[in-house]
C-alpha cells in the first residue's frame, strides 16, 4: 500500500515520456552557456533559489522567445535585461516596428553588442503562431510536441559521519534514523510556455523512507500543474506555485530582501505567478492561483494552505504558542526537527 501511495501520480506522467530515447549531447550544457547561466545567477540576490532562472533559460534555448511579440513579463524571463532595457525595447518596437535582425538590438538605447550576443541563443525574430493561438492542444499534440525530462540523483558523504554511527553504550549522541543517502527525483513535461506538469521528490541524509514519520516514502513531495494563455484565463496554477508581487514588499515566495552584487540591478524580475519546481521545502505556496488580464489591468487571486517549519515556544503571559524562528534547512530527522516540521 505504501509503494502505491508514493507513485500514485507517476504512471500518468510516465506515459507521456517518448517510447524511445536517443543518446545525445545536450547543447545547453556547453561551456559557453554554462558560464552565461552562472553569470546571470551571480548577478542576482545570493539568497534566491536560482532554479527558476536555469529552467527559464533552458526552456528558451529549445523554444526561443519572439522578442517582436513578447510583453514585458515574458521578456523578463530572459533574466538578461533590466526593467529599463525591457521598456526601451518595447518603446523601440512601438516607434519603429518589429526588429528585422538581431544586429538591430545594439541600436536600441541601453543595449550593447555584447548583450545582443548573450541574448542570441534564446530569442527569435520570426513569427510565432502559437502566441496568437490560445486554443488548448489535444493529447496527441501535447505528448508529441512537448519537452519531457526525468532527473534521478543520489549522493552521500563518503566519510563516516558521527550521526550515522551505530548506537553503542560508549556513545551518548543520537543516531539519525534514516540512511546517509540523499535521493532526488524530478519528472516534468513542458509544452512551449503554455503548459507545465511536474513532480519533485526529495529525501535528505538521515531522513527516513517509508517509516511512520514518512508514510508516503520521500520526506518532500511537490506536484504542480500550470496553464498559461488559455482561452478563459491568463494563468492557472494548481498544486505548488510561486508568487512574486511588489518587489518583495507585498508578497514574494523566495523571501529575498538582500541586494545583489550588481549595484545598479535594483529591480527584481516579477512574473507574478509561476509553477514551483525547486526542492526548497518552505518558500512556496500550495493551493490554487488564477490570473486574468484585461489590459491594462490584471486581476490575480490565489489561495494557499501550507504550513512551514518553525520553532515554537510558549509565551509566559498568555500560554499561547508563538514561533521564535523559521527553520530553512529542510531537515526532518531527529525529535526537535520533526517537532518543528510544518509547525
């Protein structure tokens, strides 16, 4: 029964994987593109989860962005442009029409030839019929034209750590109940920028697997369904999702308040509602989010019911339980960590 619980959503997604897989070298992991991704991540806040930056650039590498038709939010997914450069590009299109060549980019105020070279792998200037077509794909088109990925990763520290030594009368320390392995698994399906379906499972070293505190197997489970540009709604997020509003002053699931190493990079890219694909166990929302655009207005409605890890204490005055700190490690191994889990 426990094994059936763990994989209750996997068979549906596995059916979407291609019947044959050919061995190939992924051009996204060439040294040039790796260094570009590292450069983009380094210019962002140090405490942000950079998973969404890598996924956005990966998606745009295989399905380039039409910069002649993209709005400000979509251009922000390049993570290469400042808000000023985005507005400068939009004003240039409005005044002079669509760009005819990538070599036209350096002419735009705020752009340089070096920036255009960085953008080149991720953009296109041609027509993109899919951006005009808001109808939903049928099942055959979805499976045939979507991009699928499966990630399985496991690792451990080679040295024998104190917490994993077997108990004995000579040792007074606690022993972690789980194995020293860290196990990570992610399965995803993406149809252009329209649909994203995925699941992430994660077990940290020392955490149990298929025990009383983790009857569903892995300690962390995340599932999402994200639909964009549907005929009846701009965005729909079901399951786990991110929200980013007001530069972090209103709502920002990454809880990022620090500056980046780039002193002039003051504004953050805010895509409002995004699917959640990271393994961070606290900084996300779980429930339902909807977004509807009536230009120039946008209405966003979201509901979340998710507890996060925190240290609880009794107050001396009223006896109420209050939290003294958030627990960001994601470890749930011993009594104190298990007590703080989703407190």
